[in-house]
């Protein structure tokens, strides 16, 4: 089993490294794409500004009086007519629009629209001042072309697409990982239940033989209880991977039955106390599996205290849920390990499998749709686990 956990953990580490590399490459592609896109956007923006300046000079030349008959305005006219993509607004010294080009004006009030557009472009610093020979200053306001705007939006579109792709890949990875974990759990559990079947049957036969030999009945009964417990454990393992049968049960009764059994089978130096409300608290559950939860948490606490200390179970009923706090006086858990303790293979014991808390989490969250987490912990002082289960207010008994 130890080697099994080792290989599972090794495979998980390798898988994590592969996924880390995948995300690093995806991030590198995004950053490179943003850099290239930004480079072309800035270059195209600079070229458009230069085209606007040339266009403005051409318009300025076209409105000046001809100094001689040899002046050829054909080139100037070609330049002024060449601007088919860049929206421009020519304003006088008072920044009042004189002419405009390449603007898709849908507003009926053209003057109002142009003045509003001028303010927007001025705020974006898209303005080129021109000085005339008579000392007056006029202004050319220009907007980005449609192509430039599309190019500016392209990195964000690309980032969104890549993010969606990474998200889908991450979800697929998580689903596949959980599917593999489920297969491992089911296979391991079914095999364990199968292997336990033969010795349990043999032990039942030996118990019958001991009864015939008139062995002390108290000893035989105690052995019989342990064998019955083994049968319950085998039954629990057999239920892993299948939907367990549930019923509405008073959780106080289940807890008391489990603790009464455990008291005789753990260190006598461990004191188990509990705070149970007078009212009955009903939960939809499988009694056998929840008993397993109680046992695992108790044994985990006993190990954390090295067989000496106190364990307290505190149950509180609320309108919609039941809260169970399991506290011990053990060595505690570092805050960075609050989530790690529930992962398969994590253990602080030399011969531990690291499956106890993982099984607890699986039963509480997968089968009962509840929640379990480390509520608090302090090193060398103790830990408190909290379980939240949905409460059944009106049981049909």
C-alpha cells in the first residue's frame, strides 16, 4: 500500500509539473502576442498621424492662393482625396468645426455631434495645430481608423480566447484527475472488501467453535463484536464507488453509538467528551459510513495526541444544517497544511497510509453533499475539524 501511495503521489507530481509547464507556455504566448500587437498598433498609430499631417498640409496648400500659374495642384488634390479611412475634423482658431471627412454621423444635429467629437478627440490628444502666415492657428482633430481600432481590440479578443482555452483545459484536467482518483478508490476499496471476506468468515467459524468449548462468554462476546465490526468495515469498503443507501437518522444517536464502541478500543488515557443538544437532529445519511467518519476523526485525533489527551465532539443544530466540531489537544496542524491533510497519501505517521481524512472528506462531501474543513489549529495545542451537514427538519418517521 505504501508503494501504491508513493507511485500515485509521484504520478500526481509529474502531472502537476506538466500542467505547470502548459500554463507557463500559454502565458508566454499571451505575453508575446500582446507585445507584438502593441508594437504594430503603435507603429500604425504613428503612421496614421503622419498621414493626417500630410493630408492637413495638402488641404492647407489647396486653400492658399496660387502664387504663379506654374503651381500644380494635382498632387495636392490627390493627397486630399486619398484619405478614405481616417476620420478628421478641421476646426478654426476657436475650435469650431469647419469641415469633416470619413465620419459616420447618425445624429440629426450635426454641429452638436461634431463639437462633442472634438472634445473627445482633444481629451485623447488626437489633435494637430497648424499655423497660417497671417498668425491664425487652426486645428486638425483625427480619430483612429477602423483597422487600427480592430487591431487594438485584437489582443483582448485573443486573450479571451486563450483564457477560455486554458479554462477548458484546466476543467478537463480536473475532471480526468477526479475520474482517475475515483477508479483508484473504487478498485482499492472493492479489493480490500474482497480480501477481508475470507478471514472474517473463518473468524466467525472459530467463534462458534469457542462457544462449543465453553470458553468465557464475555471474551467470546467481545471477540464477536470485533468480528462484527470487521464485517461492517468490509461492507463500508464495498460501498465505495457506489451510491450508498441512506435514511433519515438522528445524528446524535449515530455519534453516541460510534463513541461507545471506540471508548474500549483506544488508549485509556484519552478522554472523550461531547456536547449534544437535547433535541433530535435528523440528517439524511448512511449510518455505517458516517460511523466511519467518526472513527477516522477520532483515531486521527488519538494519533495526533500520541494516545494522551482530550477529544471533544460539539454538535449544534441550525435551521438548515447541523454543525459538528471535533476538537483535540494534539500537536496541531500548520496553517499551510489545512487543505493538504485531506489529500490521499498525506500523513505524518511513519507507517500511515494517509487515507483516513481523505475518506472522511469523500464521504462527507461526495455522498452527503456536506462540507468538512479545518476550523482552527494551533501547533502543540490542538486542532478543530468542522463538519456541516444538511438538516432534515420534518423527518417522516
